[in-house]
């Protein structure tokens, strides 16, 4: 009984020690966490200045996803691909600008030739039927619009497709619509 | 409804221009050899080639335009048809300017 009580007391004493230790550890942990909290608050103090800059960066993709998410079902309904939402790369834009400039040049040259042809035809057509003359003039004057129309058609038909595909069609247009009479001396 | 009527009217107008191009080319194809015969001349192989190309070109352009626009909506279809008409007109103008008609005869 005595032994028992002493052992119990020893155990109890141990318990005291362990309790004290646990309490100490708890305090330590608290302090550590408090220190960590203080550090994090410091860190957050650092990020406070960055937050106004960071927030838009975080928000832009969110809104983009939102827009894409909103647009996707609409695009599915209109039977076009999701690439419509994508913007063109700057290289593609430069390519479009250069090719568009050449098309513009072609348009100018074709206008001059159409003018010459319509003037030449007007004197001939004055003797023939009026309807044929009018239609022939329309056909003459629609020719100069070929480069511009080709350019717009390629842009419309290749919307959302790969850039190389679009440039292939534009290149084909450059070959088909090159104003050969411009190099009249060669023939 | 009004848009539909306008679209069909534009389609008919464009088709009419294609038809005119074919008719004019057929007129060239039939009348030029007659003129040549009156002058005691014949039409050579390259001459026949250019005359037939004038007939075939609008037909090809029309067919290609309809084929390219078969899965498209009305506006895009009309755009393709107009583009093909302009391209065919440009090519015919090119042929008439580059190939001298005197080279048709022998």
C-alpha cells in the first residue's frame, strides 16, 4: 500500500513534470507560432504594397476564363471553333500587313488596267447592244476589286484556322491575281 | 424575310453576271472564227485554247465558289461568289491584255 502510494506519488510527480513540460512545449509552440505569425504578418506587410499590382494579374486570367467559358457555348452554337477568341500573334499581323500592302498595290494596278479596258471597250460597245455594253462595263469594273475581295474572303473563311493556312491562301491569291499586263514588255 | 429576298436578289444578279461572261465568251468563240474565215484566215491551236478558256473560266469560277461556300451562310456565300466573279473578270481582262488577238489567227 505504501509502495503503491509512493509509486503513485512518484507517478504523480512525474505527471507534474510531464504536465509542466507539456505546458512549456505548448508555450514554446505558441511562441513559435506567434513568431511565425509575426513573420507572416511581416511578409504580408511586404505584400501589402504588391497587392494592388498582384490582384489584377490574378484577376485577368479569371475574367479571361470567365469570358472563354461564357463564349464557348455560344461559339459551339454558331458552329465556329474556340480559336476565335484567340488574338493573332504580332508576327501574323505583320504578315497580314505586308501581304495586304501588296494586294493594295495589285488593286491600284488593276484599276488602271480596268479603266483603260473600259475606255477602249466603250467605243466598241457603243455600236453593240446596250445591255451587253453595261454588263461588260460591270465585269470590267469588278475586276479591280478582286485582290481586296480575295483578301477579305480569306480572312472571313480562315477565321479561327491556323495562320499557315491563311497565309497559304493569301499567297495563292498573290500568284493568281498578279497583274501580268504590268510586265507588258516581257510578252 | 427582307434579308432573304435581298440575298437571293444578289445571288441572281451575280449568277446573271457569270452567265453574261459565258455568253460573251461563247459569242467570241463562234464569231471570231467566222470573222477570220471571211478574211481568209483560220484559228490556230493557241487561239482555240484562249477562246475555250474564256468560256470555261466563268463556269469553273462559279463551280469553285459554290463548292467553297457550300457549308457557309448566305453572306459568306455571296462574298465568295463576288470574289470568284472578280477573279474571273481580272483573269479575262489579263488574257485580253496580255495575249494579242492577232496571235489567234493563222
